[in-house]
C-alpha cells in the first residue's frame, strides 16, 4: 500500500537523520561530485534605477537630467562620487563591496537591458520578465530552462528562497520555495501522515503542491542539524534579507544538496521620492550580499553564475521629489568565476532627448533574454532555447562567459 | 524590547484584525474590509503610515464597503496614508518654481519644502488607473497617467509630522488644462480637477468590469465566469457603483452556488489561521501569537510593500514554505503551544477519525485522508488533539 510505504520511508529517514548523515543526502551529495554548474537568478522587485546603480558619469547630459540626485563623477569632491570602472561608467558608491569582484574580472555589467514590451506596470513587467515572454504571462523561464530530471535529481534542484514560489520557477519541473526553514517544528510522525494525505489526495492542485515539499523539507531539516559557518570571511549580515537568502543557498550548495537553479529576491527599489538615501541603503545590502556569497563559495564560484534583473529602469530625468518615475532600460549584473568580467557590455544608447525611449527613458539595446539565453546554455546546458524563450531568436552571444567570449 | 508608539498602534491594529475575524458578528463586513484594504493597499513601512493605518482602515475603507465605489475611491484618495504611500502629497506643478513662494530669490518655509519637492510625481496617478479602477488593460496611456498626476497636484497633507490631514494646497497645483481618457478638464479647476478624475474613473466601463472581476475572484473562483462578471458590471453601472447591489447580483447568481465554485478557492494564511481556530472553538484571549503565525505563512498583515496587495489566487499560497509553516502552526495550535490561545480537544474524545473530520470540515473527508491517518497510527490509540490536528492539516481543510 502506497500510504504505508510512504509512512515507513518517512520514519526511516527520521531515524537515520538523528545520528549519521542520512542516506538520501549521501546519494544527493554523491551525484554532485562532478561539480554541477549552477545558475542563481536574483530579482530586484520595484524597478531599480539603473542610471544611479551604474552611473554613466562620462555623459554631460546625465548630470543635467539629475541635478539633485545624480551621483558625482569619480574624483569629484562634491559628495560621495561614483567608483570608476572604465572611464565611462562608475558604480554607485554604496556598491563598494562589488569593486574587488570587478577588479578580479568576475563581475560583468550589461547596460541598457530590458524588455521590448513597453509596460511601465511593475506587476505586468515582472510577470513578463519572469515568464521570459514579454507581452504574455506563462510559467517561468528558469523552470523551462532546467534539463529533464535524471533518476538521481535532488528534490532541491530548483529552489526559491521566498514564502511563495515565484513565477520564474513555476512550471512542469519540480521546484520548491522555502523561507525560514527553522520554523518547521512538527513531529516526524505528523509530517509523515500529512505527506501521505497530500501525496494521495484526489485534489490535483494540492497533491502537486505537496509532491516535492516533503522530500525537500526533510533534506533541509537534516542539513539544519549542523550549525553553519560561512567561509572566506563572508559577512552576510549587512546583506539583510538577500544576504540571508544567499547564505541558505550557499549552505545547500556546499552541502552537496544538488542545487542546479536558485532564485532569490530583494525588494525596495521603487524610489519615487527621496531616492539617494534609500537607494544607498538597498544597494549596500545588495552589494554586501553578493560579495558575501562570492567569498563564502570561494573556488566553487567557478561553477556558479549569478544574474540580477529588475522589471524596468526609471526615468532618465529626476522627478519633482528627488526621485524617479517608471522608465524602461535598466542594467543587469552577471557574476561568477567563469564570467568574462571587468567589462561593461551592451550598446550604450545615449541620454540626449532624441536618444531616450519615448523621450524620457533609457532605451533598451539588449533584450534581457539575450543575457539569460547565454547563461542558460552555458550553465544549465540547455540548448533548446526556443523552448525557454519562445518567439525569440538570440543574436550573436555577448560573450559574457569565458566559454562564449571566444565566439563573440 | 521596547516598542515605539507607532509600533504599538500597528500592533494593536493587527491584533484587532484577528479578533474581529475570529469573533465579529459581521463577517461579511470583515471579509470586505480585508478585500478593499488589499485592493487599495497601503504599506505600513512608508512615511508615517505605521501610525495612520488604523485610521485609514476605520475611516476610509470600512464605512464604504457596502456603499458607493466612488465614495470609497475618494476616501482613499484623500487619506494621508494613501497620500504618503503613493507619494502624491509631494507631487506639484513644476511651474511652482517660476511663480509664487517657490520662485528663486524668495526665502522661508516654502524654500525648505522646495528642496524636497519640486515637480510632478506619477506614482499615484499610475496605480489609481492600473490597480484601483480601470485595471492594467483598461485602456489608458502614459499620457493619461501624466494628466491624472497633474490633476491631483496639490492634494497633500497638512502638518505631515504633527497632525496629518488632507488639504488642497492651491500653490502646488498645476492650473493648466488636461485631457484624461478623452475628457477635457479645463484650466483653473483647482481641487475640482482631482474630483473630476474620480468621477470619470468611477463611471468608466473598465472600472465596472475590473471591480466586478476582483470581487468575483475573491468570492467565486480564481478565474471567475465571464458571464457573471458581465452581469455584475451591468449592476455596477446601473446603480452608480453601489457595491451592495453588485454583491447581491453575485450572491444570487447561479455561478455563486454552482459546483464549480464549491471549494474552488485555496485559503489565504489569514483564512487558515482563523478557520482553524474557529473550527476548534479556540478561546483566544491574546491574538498576538496568531498574528505572527499569519506572517510566518507569508501574509504579514498591513505589510505588503507593493501597491498590488496580496494576490488572490491559488499559486500565491501553494509552496513548500507555506505547507511547512501551516503544519507547524496546526501542530502547535492543537497541542496548546500558542500563547494566548486555549484549545479544548476533549469534545473529540471517544470519537473515531471520520466523526472528528466531519465535525471539523463540515463534510465528509476523502477516503485518502482517512486512510492516511489510520495507516499512520497503525491501530494505536490516538489522542483527540492529534486527530484534530491531522484533519486540519489535510488538503480538504486548505480549501474554502
């Protein structure tokens, strides 16, 4: 009987977990000895102001459009200046933690990226980007990008650090969302019975939701029995919520939990007013979290690529309240040991009136799917990109990875 | 840790929401207040909103949930909580710097304000169209967003840090003519411009359809039947947006009592917590811990940062994190481990699993649920509290 079998399996795992390393974890770890490649996607919800994240300080027009909130050029004695990257672009000073990664050529920046869809609605634009299908909403690009699960696929192969499964990871492949795994306190007997109720439920929607939850839950509980000590002097604390999420991802990867794709998010980018202080705060968290993750992962970063995105950028001109309104083109970061970093990618469209999208926003010259396509094939090995990004034909690769740089 | 006065105010509001959901005799009003607050969502973390949300819910939302949509819309538009949240209080005509107290060469308080606020802010204008009235496909353009924002310039807050209340500040207003959704709003309208926009939006056919869709999504199904939406929208238009009449059309409809609507919705975390406590006849003397449980499941009350509020569809609440938090909550609840909440399971003593399940679910449990519980205990004696907890953790209890 299925019911009984599942219950017994649950009990066995609980007993195994009490002392030694449970066998399923050993199996998952064994299957990853080949140093699986991993793609981590980070969503900046709320429309990050790309022009103040990576500052085009070489453009006179930038300073004219943003007399109050503009970031001074490097070397300026007037307030906190941008950190020079290549003589044209500079990092917001709050992103100081990322500068060493740029210097080590682990960090690539793609300018003027975004969606061909004109929406300035946060919610539509997030859905379109997470779907990977501008103008229409469906399941998530990262789910479709996963190869079919092999017999030894881990229940944690696709994981989101959030209370609900984000659209990016929704779809046919099993993917789970967890936030604070410490919250789970019910006894093993209860958990096993509830698992059985869900697995066998005639309610298809709920049976589906329960299907992957329980195996993942046991695995995480077991990992949690040993306290986690980040390595490489990594300090996740200043990274706030995103830092906590990346720490959990790091912990799972280092435990050999079989992670292939991970998703984390950071909110608080919708700065319609009083932008400078708020943007500094959120960028400090963003930069610290990414830097801590890299330090913690150490050499393992050779196998990992992190990509960041936001639903759209913001108006080139500051608004009436020391803020910016909803815009269009934005900036993406690509981070990892295999990244051909230390370079700003993409064609810069300029900030003159006639160069701006609809006369007000940074234009999009690189489709966000161009960036993601390259990473999906490089990291997950998925070559059928038409299935991941339907109705989209990628052009020549940008050369974001060392492996694709030769071709580009 | 000492709490600030603002934290005490928002904490009381959260606890009161739980008490009302558990014990109020006016459950429809509670559900509608929750629905409309979420529709006109305001985040506690913005500006002074932590201290203002009690008033926002009590004065702007609750009195209108069975009244006219236009009154509700206007009440939210003028409330300081919304004026802060979507930044309208700082939005002003860029011309302010050429004339009047902001013109260069002047000094004084106006110059102080001018350093913070010196032009138009589109935030409220856009969300008013997209989320509050027409819906994202309701037929508006970027030009409409800008025109609406210009109409609302000057709708601001008197004494923001002392006694926040609505005021129309003529000096901030953009006095030029505007065109909103094809309607010309003549120059010099002052405060009337914003009222004219409210009027246009409240009577727009897209608003009738969007509001009807949202209500039907709350009460009927994630994808409500189009025919039902059409009938509700007709009532909305015919009755000048009378929300009581729109609800009557919905409640009296075939679709509302149809098989397709039966148990069609997945409960939100708030609904899980409240329905579990109520099914168990829990005696809640202190709702503080229950508030925390709702947050643990992904729905921190009054704390959704995005203006869209929480999603009202199944995928919002179906995740590993949610299932884990829910099982942990129910286990703690039935075993009396939630401070302030007493559960007496002795009424289940001596009853078999099927009887307990029927009592808690209000219907027969599935054979699979019964079999899972029976197999799990393998014939051993089961504590009544454990049986109750398992029934409440079942897939059946997750639907409404």
